C-alpha cells in the first residue's frame, strides 16, 4: 500500500492533537532510548526529541513515502520496518505509537511483544482510532459492496481492527506495573466541500482506492462521497462536524 503524505497531512492539526494528549500522559523524566512506532512523516518523532533532547529517538515506519518526508528533519534516526513484527534490539524506555497499530492484526501477540520490549521503569504509550462503527467508515463497506467494483474491493474489507478497552486491559494487566486506558470523543470541526471523504481518503479509504483503476477509482470515490455528504451535512457556517473516537493506553513496566 502506498501512502500519500500530502493527503494525510490535510488534517494535520486534528491528527496531531491526540498525539499531544497521549504525550502529556507520559510520565518519564529522562528516558535514554525512545521509539516512535508508525512515525509517518516524523512530526511526532520530532516532538519526542524536543521533549527529551538527551534521548536517542528513533522513528520507525513501513512506508518509504512517509519516511522520505520525515528524513527532511535533521539530526533524527529513521528505520524502515514492519511495525507488526518490529522489535528493538534491546529493551527501551519508551515505545510511543500514535494512530498506527490499528493497521496491524493479531493484537494479543502484538501488545505482548511490545510490552516485553519495554525496560523496567519504562512505558508503552499507544493511541488508536476506534471510530470504525461510525458512518464515515461503515459507508466505505456499503459503497464497496454496492458497485461493479465489488469483486475487487470485497476481499480488502477489514472488520473493525480495534477492540473494546477491556480487551487491552486483559492483555496488559498481567504484564504491567501500572495501566491507564481511556477514550476521548473529539468533535472535529472540518472545512471543505466534502471533508469527511477527504479525511478517510488519507487513511481507511486509501487501500480500496489504490486497488482500482480509472474510471472505477473515481466512480467509487464519488459513490462513497455521496453517502458521506448525506451522513455529515454542513452546518450553517459551512463547517462539518465529524465526531471521532480514539482510545489511549499507557502501560508501565
């Protein structure tokens, strides 16, 4: 799957805020080694380095396109790797992951493995979207199954990849000395002609669009866009309100 950094960054402020909220709950004074798992374009990795200037901070991502954008930031370390199987060479003080692990299947093994990679006194800090039951996401499946592109797109449809908070509590509680899990619903105020479509086009819609050739690609995008316009109508001031739920996990070793 090829990522489009420009499309993803159209809503950079909204995508950055949960990372800041997560970072504010990370209580570490002077970690020596910090990994940003699913670093993307590197904006959050840079924030981690600014907070702990004495630490070795490494951004890890599986997208060459995203890392190419990230490498414009000087004096940082970057690794290209599969975030589902990646593990550090040695236990580290902080593994930070913002809006990345929902792309990975097998969360029991994933979270157990990441927790095992954290050193004593360190933290695993994760944010994942949990908005997959909303019309923004269920309409993707509806549009995919209702058109002539169904045979191509149906095998690409994924069930909701993030479980309830209790699921992660049961995985991590036996492994953690401290555990904090919470959810936040962000009421995002978006601007543009069809901003919810543009939002999902940068993330959950992207693999399906990438699987189609023209003209079906544009026709599928239009069909989805029409569903979304009905589901998320504009307010009187021209903005669109897009509620979005995210789950946060901070587990101490």
